[in-house]
C-alpha cells in the first residue's frame, strides 16, 4: 500500500507541475489524467 500511495502522490505532483507551467492545454489534460486516476484507483483497490 505504501508504494501505491507514493506513486499516486508522484503522479499528482507531475500533473500539478504541468498545470503550473501551462505547456499543455488544461481541459484535455485534466480529462485524460482524471480518467487515468480513476482507473488507477479502481485497479489499486
């Protein structure tokens, strides 16, 4: 469980950095990463 939470936090940090930099469009990026996070949570549980 520890490794899963660490990976989850790292993924969130990467997404947050991308959001701050603003290199990628926000709407598309958010939808894609939200789908990934929901899928990752389901697979983890």
